C-alpha cells in the first residue's frame, strides 16, 4: 500500500466543507462541518495511538485503517445528505442539519478524549454510539416528512 494513501484520503475529505461553503451553506454550518472533519482526523490519529498501546502495533493493519477512514467519511455524509435532501425537496432542514453536526462534533470530541485516556491508562474507555442515535432520529425525520407529503 502506498504510504501517501491515508494522507490523500484525509486531505480530500477536507474538500467537503470547502465545497459546501461554495454552494452557499451558512457559515456556522460550514464551520461546524470543518470542525467535524478536523476532529475526525484527530480521532483517527488518537485511535491509532490508543490501539498501538492497548493492542500492540501488530493490531494496526492497513485494512483496519482503511475501514476506519471509510467509516469516518460515511459519518461525515450524514449532515451533507440532510443538506442536499432538504434543498432538493424545498424544505428547510437547517435546524436538523445543525443539530446533527453538533451531535457529531460532540461525539468526536468525546471519542478523542476517550482515546487519549485509553492511551494514558492502557485500558479501553466505553464509547457512546451517537451515530446510531442520530441515524434513528434522521430516519424518523424523513418518515415524518414523507407522511406530511402524502
């Protein structure tokens, strides 16, 4: 595997907020996505460090790294999907999208802090699955919106 693959993956992920600013996304939301992207990169790095300490360096494989980076990019798509869907159907999802971004930013901050604690103590910290909670709420929002359209 090329050593620059991960760097390119992360760098390209940061183009998403720049694109959203260019298409007229409100500044606060664009900054929130930018901070989310940065926290995801930090989480990836702190997660690697914690795994190296807890599980040993041999547990860190390119397959697991690619899966982790892909998972981060998919999570970043949640608010982007809400923005695009809202604009596509002419419904203002800004408050829902902002809420989703705030939840994801807090979840990434929590994960970073947990990784740092794990690195320092050598023990895993319990994670909160904020993404599953958020996805359930987003799906309920879509169902409610579809029912209103009927």
